[in-house]
C-alpha cells in the first residue's frame, strides 16, 4: 500500500481581469503578502473601484474577498 501527501500550491496574488463594463480588458494584481481583505464596488473606500455612473449594476459594496488561513483539505 502506498501513501501520498497532498501539498496545496502557495497562492501569492489575486489577479482580477475585467471582462465587461467600464474597465473591460484591464487587469489588476494584488499581492497577498500584506492583503487580508479585498473590497470591490463603486464606493470610494473600495480597493477595486468601479465608475459610479457607468457601472450602475455594480453595488457600492459589491463584493469582498477575505483571506482565510489554515484550511484543512480531506483529499
């Protein structure tokens, strides 16, 4: 019988590629070294901001991605 250990690859950054709206064909990279949370929306406080007039389908605080440590996998 053989055993194997699964090691998850280390994720070092988040890459957002805008596929529609006012930012179509733009990409943004966010290194994870000092990033615990990434807020997306039209509000000026959001790290990823959309145009409040042209991107009216995006909420003021549309989405938030949060870093989670030590997730166990049952692979």
